[in-house]
C-alpha cells in the first residue's frame, strides 16, 4: 500500500489534527509547513483546503493571534470559523509586505501603486496592537519587524511619512491618518534598547519627535478642538472604510500629538539621565508600553482607544459616555513633567514661524505632582419623572465650569452649586457611583498639586465622547 493510499484512509478528524500541528509547528509566521501536506494528493487537498475546511484555519488563527479583545468588542460573529479563517488569510497578506519593508519609504517615480496600500498596513497593525494580549505583538515585532518598518517610515530621508524630507526643507511634517496611526504604533512598540541603537542610524529622530510633540499650534492634542465640549455634528466624508474581521467600520485615529509627546519625553530623559550621573533618576523615567512585563499588560487597557476610534468616525457627537473613557482611571497621585519651550520662540511659532524656530529653541522641564479625585453625576429621576440634568457648560478656559460655580468635597461625594440653579448637584466617587448601577452623565475631577512654582488647585471635566479631560490650574496666592 502506497503512502498516498494510506493517507487517504486516515479519518478526517485525525487528518485535521495532523494538519493543525503541522501548521502550528511555530508560533511566528504563516502556516507554510502546511503546503507540502496539501500537495500530497487531491483527496487530502479537498479535505484540508482553505475553502473546504475553514474550521482548521480558524484554529490556526486562534493559535497564532489574539482573539479575546475582538470578541469582546465586536461581538460573537467574530468567533466563527469562516470569519477567523478569512482574517488569517488577510493578516499574512498584510504582514508579509511589512516584513519586506513595503510602503515604509516613498516609492520611486513611475512605480506601480502598492497593494495593500500603506494606510491599510498601518490600520491592521494598529488594531492588532489595540487587541494585543501577547501574540499579536510577537507577530508584528518578531515576524514582521514592524519596529524597523516604523523607524524607516518616520526617520529615513525617503521615509513615507515625509517628515525628514519636509524638515530639511524647513516645512512642517504632515498630520494625516497615516502619520497619526504610525506615531501611535511607534509609541506602542518603542523599546529603549532598540531606540539607543537607532539613534546613530537615524540622526533626525530627535528633531522629528521634538517638532511633532511641542508644536501644539500645528499638531493639536485632540480632534475636534479641546474648545468644543460637544462639537457640532459634521458629515465625515474623508474616512477610509476599514475592514476588520470581515466587517467594515468607519474609524478615525486619535491625533498624533499624544504619542509624539510621550515618545519625545521618553527619548529626552534617556539622553539626559546618563549625563546626570544619578542612578536614582533612572527609576523615575517614563516607561513605554512595550517595556512593561507581558504579565502586567492586557487588551482591556486599550478598550477605550478602540471606542474612541469608533466615536471619532461618527458624524454625530453626543454627551453620552460610551466607553471612550474608563471611569476612575484618572484617580490617584500622578508625577509628571511640565515641558515648555522658550516663550519668544513659541510666540514666533504662533505668528507662523518655520520648524527651524522650534528646532533651535531650548526645552525646559520641571516636575509636578498632581493628586486627583473623580466625581460622577448619576442619572436619577424624581417622583414626577424628571431626570437629573448635568452641570451647564461654561468657558473652555475654566474647564467648562459655569462662572461662579462652587464645589464642596465631602467624604464620598462633592456638592456642586451652580449659579441660578435651585438644586444642588451631588457628584459621587467612582466606587459609590458603581454601586448605584445607573448611567453616569457627567464626570468632574478635583485635586491639588505642587511644583517648583508653588502649590495649586486643579479642577477639570471629562468630554464624554472621546474621554478628553480639560483642566484648569489655579496657583495659591501666598501674599493675600
């Protein structure tokens, strides 16, 4: 009896087990070891082919990629054989070009259009990192070498971000969806050992990060503007549909400024600390997501970021908390750096100054410590059926609190007195609000802090649809 005949006699379920273990011989990379088995004979191909056996390829997907976050966020339709099998095929179609650095540099003139397009590669990598429970990052970093792709994209003279090219011409790097996603990925995947090695190869790394982090007039911290608590509804027409697990979504990435700031401060501190000669300073350095032990990270941490992309892609904004902010997440004591440029240089930037103004400007920093407490307004209704109405909106420069608002903190709540309003609003600490099991309709943040410039009070308000927090700081008046 020939070996081909023997294989044809193997029961289907046993053959599937053989195929599965062949395909998952290694965690990294596509299941290429399966190809010789598929080519053995026609009957085996008919049993194990992609079209005939989506169940097998769904199992391979679950072995090589993370699925918890996708099922949690997108629903049970994700966890079906055909959807997972199709996603497996798509992932390798996209990861292979990343591995070969396709799309990381500007293509030569006259070359054919890349397929998949760089924006599609970036969206896949970004969504994989938002769903990362360990496997996704391994595939991106260890198989596709996404960190090297991003270094070339951002800091190579011909990088597809156009950042270095534009800076050499003393013009500002563009902010578009591609660059926003790429900067978030740069922060997600940033490892300090890899960063140190790359500094010598990419001389303009510090310049690119400095410009995108500190030029707030060019790269806003959020979109729409922080000055709009509930922006006017606008038709969103420029979004590229994103296919993810066989469903099409209209997504908008958050602005690139936040990850640029995090990356720049991390880089700046890593350069300065060795020169200071103090070992104690090293323990207070910012840590990147990739530098934390895998056991301490989970995809739940990024649920709000996924919802933020969904909310930003909608044409209508609302005052409903829909998952873009995690209640209680700002509670506690925070130590950070107040970073600023020379005032004359920044004034020049506001007047239309070129990138060289900021490149040549000194950057100063000093530490600040904030102690913050969250308070939630819960939706209730009285005997007449009238529901609780949140605090009115005030001046954005006053964190949207109406002028004359008074707040009194109690042991587990805060009383808010709004001028012209008959009733007192009771905002509760997060633990107390959860026990009511009712919808949160407004969140305020109160606190205090200190820095080299003195002590100050803080109060802020959370924008519901994207979780952006606007704070007002008031320094204590010592000589009153």
